[in-house]
C-alpha cells in the first residue's frame, strides 16, 4: 500500500516514457512510480510506437477518455526507428490532445551542445540526464508546477 500523504496533490495521471533501452525503461518506470505515483506509466521503445499510442489516445479522447492523455512525456533523443526530435515534430502536429497541459522533458545521456540547442529550439525547457533520479523528477515538478 502506498503512502499518499507524501503526494497530497496528484499532478500526473499518466506519464509516457519513450526510450529504446528496456533496462532503462524498467528502472525509470520504478523511479516514476515511487516518486510521483501516477495512475499509469506508458512505455514506448521509439518515437513511432509512442505516436501510435498517442493517436490511439486521441481517438479515445474524442470518446471522453481523457485519462490516456499524458501529463508528462519523458523523451530520449537517440533512438532507432524514430528519434526524439522527429517524434517532437510529429507530436506537435497531432490533433485531439491538449499539448499545453503536457510537460515534455528530454531524458538523455547526450549532453552535446548541438542536442541541447536543438531541444531548446524545439521548445523543450526541461532536460534531464540519465539515470532518472527522484531528485531530478521532483525538481522538474517544482520548476514546472510550483515555481
């Protein structure tokens, strides 16, 4: 049984984690659940799979199932099939989702200036380095929702 007194305000119902590494996904999902206790954590191993999940969600949203719309997207940059930046371009074009209510943060091992600049130019202001830690996740929440 979870101690909900640590999280009196539930900010996140749904978190979407997009990363091609299964072990990283397992560890990050545990960190997310233990730290912010969302109702669900969806996992996609590449941008294309994530878009398919979001398109399905968009169809459900039209039927009043807002629960599948992610409140937080944690996105890796370097992935096969569809990288994080290509995902971002396609995500912005999706209709039926409330983008303004979704926080998108880059979660990456890449600290190349080029990648950071590209993320900032894409409108991403939250860049977290792997491995995801409870402290980094709580700082993200504080910057986005409390500050």
